C-alpha cells in the first residue's frame, strides 16, 4: 500500500500495515477493500441521492469525491469545475485533497493525477484516509481514541461473551461471533445468540451481515466467503465495517455516556465537598495554633541568668525545628488544596468556594504574618537579652580569670619578699638574688596592666548592675591592697640586697687575693710532700747522687716559703675583722678556694716532718747502690768469658759437620769426644747462674759491664748442646741409611760433596726442593738429601709402577675384579686390596669392578713426582 495515511493516523497504524506504493496489494485484500470501501461510500452518498459502482472510475472527475466529503463532514467545499478536461478533473481532486488536508491529515504520496488516472491502489488509500479521519479518528473510549478506542469498545461490548476474544481487526472476526455479539449486546432481540456455533463461521457471518443490513441500516460491506476463505482478512475492511456498527449503536453509547457523565459530575461534587471540609478543618486548626503561639512569642519577661535564657532559646529552637515546620507544611497544603479546589470548581463550571468568615487564605496569611512578626521580635529580643547576659557573664568570667591568674601569681610573693636569704648568701648568690629581684620587678611592672584591667572590669560590672557585684568589689579591693603592699616590700628588699652586695664585694676581693696566693702555695706544698714521699727507684750511684743534690736545693727554699705562708694567713685574718666589725653573717667558705688556713698550717708542718725522713732514705739507697755495682762487675767478668767460648764452639761444630773425613763410625766417635769436652764446661755455666740469681734478687735490670745477659748465655748453651746432638744423630741416621740401601762409603762421600755444593737449573731445583723440603721451611737436612739421592739413583717402587703391575693382573683393563685379585695375590693381601679399593665408575664398568688406579695413588699419598 502507499503511504496515504495521515500523520495523525500513524499513531494507531501498525508499521506492518503501512502501504508501499511500489508493492502490489494482496488480491484477496484488494477485493475486500473494494467491496467494503464502495459500500461505505455508498452508505453516505445515498444521503445525497447518488452512489458509485466502480471506486477507481467514479472518483476520477473529483465530483463525487467532493460530494462524499461534503456529506460526511457537513461542510461545503469549494465550487467544483464542471469541465470534462483532465485539468478540470485534477482541479476538483486537488480541492478534495486540500479539504482533507485542512482537517489535519497530512497526505503522503497521494497525488491528484494518480486519482484522475484511475490508480486503484492510490484511490483505495485515499478512501481509507477519509474513513480513518471521519469514521474512526473521533471514536473515544475511556481515554483511548481512534483504532485503539474502537478496539477497546469492541472488547468492552463483547466481554460478557466467553467464546469471543477480540484482540485485533482481522482473525478475531473470522468466526463471525464478534459481529453477532455486538448486535446481541445492543439488540438482543435480533439474534438468538445461544444457537450460534463457533465452528460454523459462514452462518454466523451471514446472520450478522443480514441482520445489520435489515434492521441497523448497515449495508453489507463484505461477503462471508471472502472472510472465511482468507487466512488473514483485510484489517482496514474489517475496521471500516466495525466502525459502522459503532456509529449505528451510538445512540445506546450516548445513553451510557450520559450515565457516566452524571456519575462523574456527582463524583466531582463529592470530591469538592470533601476538599471544602478538609480546608475548613485545616484552617481552623492552623488559626487556633497561631492564636495559642503568638502570646508565647510576645512574652518579653527577662531572665536573670544565662542558663534560664539559654533554656528559652532552646525552647525557641525546638519551636523552629519541631513545631513550626509541620505548620508551615499545613499552611502550604491548605493553600494548595484551596487553589486545587477553586481550579476544579472553575473547570466544572461550579461557583467559587467561599470559606467561613475569618478562614479565607488571606485571613490565614494575615494571622501567619502576625505570627512571624511576633517570632521575629521574640528572636531579636532573645538574641539581645542573650548578648546582654553573655556580656555580663563574659565580663564576670574575665574578671574571675584575671583575678585568679593574678592571685595565683601573687601567691607566696609577700613571703618571698620578706625572707632574709641574703644574710647567709655568698656574693655570687647575692648577685643572683639581685638579678632575680630585677626580673621580679619587671614582672611586677608587667602585672600592673592586669591589676588595672581587673579594676576596670569590676567598675564596668558595677555600672551594668551585675547581680554579684559585692563579691566582685571585695575581691578587687583585696587585690589592690595586696598590690600596694608588694610594691613596698619590693623596694625594701632591693635596698637590703644592695647593701649586702657592697660588703660581700669587699670580702670577695680579699677572698680572691687569698685564693690567688693560697693556691700556688698549696700546690707547692703538695708537690713538695709528693716529692718528699716519692718512692724513688734508682739503679746507679749517679742517679742517687742526683737525687741527693736536688733535695739539698729544696731545703734551701724553705725560709722564703714560710714568709709566704705568713702573708696568706694575714689576708684571712683581715676578712675575719670585717665580719666582726659589720656583723656580716657569712654563709659558707671562700668561693674561690677550698684551702683553709688550717690546711695550710697542717701541710706546712707535714713538709717539715718529711724533710729529715727524706734525708735518711737517700743515705740508705746510696749504700744499696754501691753493693749492686759490685754484683754487676762480678757477673760481667764471667759472662764476657763464657759468651765468646760458646760462640767459638758453635762455629767449630759447623766446620766439623762439613769437613769430616773417614768412615761414618770414625766421624761418630770424633763427635762424641767433642760432645764430652763441651759438657765438662757446665760448672762454669752453673756458677754464672748463681751470680745471676743474686742480681735478680737485688732487682738489677741492666749491666754496663757486659753485653751478655743470662738469657743469651742459656740460649747459646742450649743451642750448642742441641747442635752437637743433632750432628751426632745425623751421622747415626746416615749409617742406618747406608746399611739399609747398600750405599758404599765412596757414594756417601759423593753425596756429601753434592749436598755442600749442589746448584742446578731453576726448574730442576724447584722439583728437588719440593721433595727434600716438603714443608717449605727453607732448610734442607743432609738426611733428607741422602733420601732424595738414594731415590734418584736406586730402583725403588713408585705409584706408577704399582699401577702398571695392577694393569697387567687386570688383563690391560682400567679396572680389576675381585676374582682377579683373589686369583693373582696371596689371600691376606688380596683382601687388603678389596677392602680399600673404591668401586670403578668408568663407562666400561662391570659389576664388581674396582678402581686400582686411585688405590695405587693413595698408597703413596699422591702421584709419584
């Protein structure tokens, strides 16, 4: 179908029902629409005494189209053109289309030329647009209109019929019961609905169409066979047919509408009366609340305490927060109800509501204004009164705080100013007390402002008639009196401190002089006592003679020291005279020194006692040093002989070990005779030990008469004995080696010559040293050299040779088995090897294989060098 529907009809047309000008109509639908639309047009044109036969031909000149529009609208269209030419026909059709458009229908894709040309699809679309606008659009049922209104009307009318379920304008009507139900609902005498069967649609449809045509003046617009023979009857044809039923029964509908209107009017009246009653009650309650509240807000009786005023403020806040907001809501609701009521009355053509006298909205607003005015005045009074009491409380609290701070500061100050601590103070303490007093005077001056503030606040509280003024005045007077007394005591204490300072400064100068002279004199005496009591340690005659000379020089200074002592004691006596004359109460002792005259005298006496003791000690030490010198000389004479003798013997042994000739047995006999001659020298060593014992007992630590110490002699003697014993042992070992390895005397002599003079290349020398000196101590014995030479020259078993032997027994394999060992070796040696050989782990290993290579190496500690 083409899009000929209006913009308004789009609201109730389903998208799948739109017409597309480029698509062909379903033949069955087109047949149904032709018949239905033709019958519908003729039902209106017959009122003008005419009709149409062919819908696409009879509207081509536009004349009957204009006539149809005039009949169904009841309006006159523009005068039609009576000419037969195409242009006249197009003009008439355009007039018709313009009229349709003037009714608010926006025609889409429908042109006059297509109607004039007899386009069946466009003509049907135009007629459907007219049917929608004039037969369906104005249908209104329960707030719904047009198609939905018509469908809802059908559903409401057929609701009592259980076998009818109208959901659309196509298949819901195929069984014909829907049409019969509509007729039976409005004219039950025309159809015996109980005899109808759902499975006989042709009978149902024909019955409905025949009754409608005969008794309801609704022409037959469809054939029953067309509806039953179509899977989905054309919706527009069904809607057109059903709308005729709607308009036919409009009289009955109007009666129902009238009843609904009466009910609606009565409901509006009832609702309005309820709103009026609610308004009257709300207005009365609100006015009564305002009447009770205003006197409370107008009460201006002041309170004397801040607590009471705070309670009033709290009550007012509760009023604002809890009590007033609901009333504001009630007032707002009252105005809304009033306005709503007046609007409803006006819209329903009722006279305006006139509340009872004094309950008009304006009356309530006036009363509310009075409430808010009283509220504002009450709030201002509350705040002013709170500010006044706040000011009084603030001043009183400020007075209390400042008075408490001042009283706390002055607490103990009078007692402090009256104390006599300066009478027993030292000069430094007096100066400290003066500085402290100056600081106190500054502090006192700083507190002058606070005292003045306290007095000013008390005066202001009096002027504001503060209820507790008597106690404030009494406290203020006490503070002022105490302040005057503090000033007098401060001046008196300053004078006493300054007077005491002058006396103590004089004494201090004498103390300082005393300290300056007493300290060095005391140090001299302590040094003298220390020197006189010093436990001297001397080792020579010269040292003791030096000490004796120094002591004699010290004794010569004693007369001058005694004069200094007398002068120092004189200064102290002068201090005592000042104290007695001016009655100064001296506290403590001289601050510059702890040395008292008694100490000076005591130490002086001690020094005089120590001098003769020192004389005696020096004499005794001189005699002891003379004895020690004799012991040194005696030891030195013997040591100077024994030391060189030991050195000579050591050199002789060294030569003997190199230059010895003859057989090893001859060399051994010669060395033992030499050892015996050395041992016979032992008594001389023992005698020297005795002299050394005496020197040690005398605590003699040095001896200028010899360079030998007893330790040197002992070490040399032990070295001498050890060297001869080692040389003898070396010869004995050579004899054992010779006998064990079968070395001849000539070979032994050659080994010694090589030992004395061997010198080979660095690499070879390193190899030899690693054998003969394995511990890297840097010393090679002749015995080690003999062992090396015997290995170099003799056919001795090595690790490599043992390994080669095992390889022969193993059949040239890298391992040997347990069976092979037991077969080739004696039982005890075979078991020895089996117990110590590790399992062989090479790639060619077999069960029971043993590693003879590691075992051979382990036998010699490491690989043979």
